[in-house]
C-alpha cells in the first residue's frame, strides 16, 4: 500500500472528526482499546483521559501504547504509532491547559456545544498525555489505498504476497 507523504499525514491528522484509538494493556495482561478525541499539538498526538479511566491507569503503569487514526471512506488513510505516552499534565492541573481542551472538543462538536461540554465537565479532572510523532523511538506507519493513476496492485505490502516457490511448497505440504 502507498505510504502517506508528510503533507498528507499533516492534512489527515488535522481534519476534524477522526477518532484516536488508544491501545494499552490492563494490569491483568488483557489488551484494552479505547476511542477518544485528540488534537495534534507540537508534533504530538495529544489526548485527555479522565482521572478514573482504566486506560490512564494503564499508561501510568506502562506508558507503551499503540495508536490508530483511520478513516472509513476511500482511500482508507491510516496512521499508526507504537510508542510511549508522555504525561504532559497530571489530573487536577486542567486549568493550565483548558484552552487546549476546548480546541480538542471543538474538533468534534460545534464550538457552542464544545464550550458547554467543557463547562459541564469542568469539575472532572483529566490528564493530558501526548505521543510524539517525531521521536525516533516511536514507530509511525502510514498507508492508504492507491488513488488516481497509481498501480491498483499496490494494495498490499510485498511481504504479504506468496511467490511461486512458497505456493508450490505449501501445495506439497512443505514449509518454505
């Protein structure tokens, strides 16, 4: 599949309405994947779990996360990140970053509704976390379906295709 260019990634992540899916691991080892609102700030994916959310507790115990932002319509753009979540503000410091919270909410609902949402939940502490898109320790992958004049056979990475030798071995019951 074609990778997104830097400009395509920037445009896609800035578009309102896409949800961030945050994958963490619970204390018992079970995976957890939570859809949440986000914003891009200072080359980081930034999000705001509530103080009692399980996935916040998971990230405080183990900051490793898997993130996905994708779309349901063609060309099915996707950005995934394997990395570490950084605590930017602990729960209770919400006043220090409330304007950013308003910006996050405004990406998903009209400004008036976003303000009402912020005001109606102002007494509920949140943390502010970020995952860097430029930290070399984090792995960022992107892809989309081929568009316009691109080769339509480029829908899979080469590693997913079996060559004739592998297919012959599989047909003969021999591991390649």
